[in-house]
C-alpha cells in the first residue's frame, strides 16, 4: 500500500530563515509521481511541483527547492529566506504513474512564518 | 486561469438532511476526484472518476454517500442522511488524465457543518 509520512506537524520560523519540510513515502510501485501542494489560509490547494520516480535531479524554483532521494524514499522541500506569505499547510503526495489512481496525501505540515 | 468550481462554498444543515455538493471540473479534464478534509483524518480520498466512470469509491461510506457524474461538466457528491461526523471540507479536483499521473487542480472546497 502507498503511504506518505510528514513527521513535522507544525513548524514555526522567523522571516528570512530557511526551512525544510520533510516527506517520506512508501510504495511497492517502481514507477510513481511525487507532488507538493500548498494550502494557504484561504483553503484552496495549490499545486507546487510534480516529480517522477525516474528523475532524481533536484529542482529549484525561486526560493523553493526540492530534494528527491530514492534511496531513502524522501522528497524534501526547502524554502529559502522564508516570507510571511509562505505560511500555509504543505502536503506531500504520491501517485501511481500509469493512471493517476490512488493519489495519496500525507498529513501535512503547518508552516508559520513570523515577521 | 481554468478553475474547478464547487458549490456550495458553505453549508450548514441539520442531522438527517440530504446534502448535495456539486463540482464543475476544468473543461477537457477527464479525471475527477472527491476528497474530504478533517483535522483528525487529513485529506481522505472518497471517490475517483475517469471519463465519467467511477473507478474507485472505496473510501466512501456506501450507506449514506453517493458520487456521480451525470455529464462531463458536473460531478456530484450526495450525503443522505447527513450526520454530525460528516462535518468537513469537501474538495473536488480534476486532472487531464492520459498517461502519467495527473496534476490535480483543486476547487476551493465546500465546507459542510452538520448540526
């Protein structure tokens, strides 16, 4: 069965600090996708990134970066120089690669960035 | 921007009443997911449709919940009779389908309160 664990329930940082959100997954599939979604206080879930299991290159997008390590089944997300607007709940998710079924979310990490 | 539209945004009802939530997926998307979000359980997958056919509704309490897609532009989630434990935010998400996993676009959610 597929499972996503986000061990950090809540994190608080002060603005401009770097913060890393951890994600560990379990799957018996050899091919799969990993995702991060952001849920700001408004409530809507916003897609951030998708990574397939064949591509272990790290990715950077502005202040966001993602570290995918297949050997440790981890897909961690780092925000550099955090801002108050980054305050949200962040979800890591895992999906089968063939048809997108069984899209499983982790429990989420609530990030509070204090001014 | 293409959006997934959900109605109602907020619903307060009394135990025993029927509740219907509606979702208009993004035009051209052929996969639709229903999720329920609560503090205790996080994001739970209730049902999944592809090309209007239900593929997985194992997460849904069958005795009181039903999900349908009368046409490609409308997905419905019905609860009859509703109970206080159904109080949650219900999200609809749609994806383009095809090979590879979907990047799901979520609606703003329907917040249900059952008194």
